[in-house]
C-alpha cells in the first residue's frame, strides 16, 4: 500500500485515536463509550480504515477484539504520531512562556540522586513553572517506560550495546570504588588489596540486580569468592546510612562520591579494582525529537557531568 494523497487525505487523527482506544479497551463498545459514540459508528470507522489501507487491523470474536499484526504496527506508529503532536503543542507553550514545560525522565536511584536531582534544582530555579516527572528503577523498568513514551529519555549504565530502536549518547565512563564511612580505620591505609577486605562487613546489591552483578564480576575478576554479605539491599539511603557508621564496606559507582557534591561522611578506600569502566549514557528512542524543555534538561546534565568526561 504505497503512501499517496488518497491515503493521506482519508486517514484522520481522530480515526487513528479511535482505533487505538478499541485496541486499548479490547472492545468496540467500551471505545464507543470513551468517545461518546455508538458502537456501529465505531465499527464503521475501523472498517473504513481497513478498506483504505487494504489490510485487516482487528480480529473480532465474541470475547472482544484483538489487533492483527498490521493493527499492532499501525498503533505503534500512532503512538509516535500523538507523542510528536503533544510535544509540538508543548513546544508552542514553551515558546509562549519560557518558564513552563514538562520534563519526563527515568534513571536508576544512584543516577537520579547524583544527576537528575541537581539538574531539577537548577532548572526549577530558572524556570519556576517547569514541571518534572521522574521515574526510578532498573533497566528492566526504565526501558519499557521509554518504549511506551512515558519518559523522553533515561540516564542509564550501559553494560552492553543498546538495541537498534534506541540511541545512546555516552556522558562519561565510570569506575567502581570500595567505599566506607570516613571514620573507618581502613581510610588511613594508603594501599589495600581487595583480598584483605573479604572478611569485612559488606553491604552489597542482591545477586539478581545490576549492581549485584557488577560487584560479583569484580570479585570474580580478582580471583576471589563473593564475601559473606552482612546486608543485601538496593536501597541507596539504607546503604549510605550503614556506611556512615564506619562499620560496613560496599562497592558502588565512583560518580556517587562526586555528584552532586562530595560526601564528607563517606570515603573511597585505596583499593585497586579491575579496570572495568562502565559507560553512563543518555538513552532516547532513535529518531525521536526531544521537547524544548528536555533539550534544556540535557544541556544541564552535560554541564554538571563535565568534570567526569575525561575518560569518555
């Protein structure tokens, strides 16, 4: 079905929105109620879309409707169409009032604390009517949020290449460090080996988490068994409170000690870890246009991470 003037004239945004509602609700009747239409009218719109495109978009049954392969493909593009249109309207609002705009971003908790929080602080001072929507989680949580266009970008560790539907722009390469409280006697040692610390009290990430996987790889590369874990947690706040007592050790990203500011209660020990730099990147959907507010957000991210870009 070649793209031509006939198809361009006959496919309307409202019709596409209606098809998306039918698929979302799984019912012609429920979609009709959402649009304050009759069910026959909804069926007619869908039938005309199918006739225009020359393919079947829905499978009908007594249990409801399901999208065909063609229907799923059209809806995927429809989501992108409405997303771009929404961003266009937001850009107009931003041009009319530069102090307004919506920013939707995702990041892991450490990256949210180190990068997202200070950027929000800086922008909210400059643009007091700007609104921020932040989602935190691991990769399994954040990438689906990005694919569904619930966030415009995520800031993420990249243990490997991203799939072709995404675009990644590396900010800096981070190295892990062994950290404890500033009052731990080990802080006075100028040189330590990881093997000397195996029997200390460790607070590390769960084995099935990204942080736990990175930490286990460090011990494995050093030819060491995983230490006995006194505390297993993904909570940044809990970990930092324990570290501040000076009784626990952990391994976490080096940027966490430098951004958004230095942490006087924590210290990195003089332990030589394997050279395993991990890229920290801004990840977006490929070919997706960022809103003007998000462009300002990205500019601020680059500014505060500039001191870490030496190894980029």
